[in-house]
């Protein structure tokens, strides 16, 4: 038996009941791919919950939002080394 990590802050991504089978497949594929990685620089998958109507991906919480929200658009020029260090 392994000892738990105690209290962990997580993010939960949900698949809505009305989403298509294609969206459900993509959603569960994302969870499957996340589950294959264990590295300090990747967000850790904590678990997946599925039933006939709902699906949830439980993953490590990342402060400051998603990486794509913190990278300026390509129209703003080349990304310097300072911005990635801030993210």
C-alpha cells in the first residue's frame, strides 16, 4: 500500500453531457496521454472519472492559468527568454 500525498490542489476539466462522441474520444485520449508522463515539468494527471453521461479529468493545479494564455500572439514578434522565465 502506498502512502498518499495528503492535501493537493487540483484542477478539474469536465466533458459536458451534450458533447459528441468525437469530443468524448478526444477528451479521454488527452487523459490517456497525460497518464503516460511523469516529469516535474509536466502537469501531473491525478485521476479520471467516467460514467455514461459525465467525464472528468483531475490534474495538478497550475498557478497563473494555462501556458497558452501567458504567451503573446506571434504578431507581437519573437518571444524573448524573459517571458518563459516569468511563466
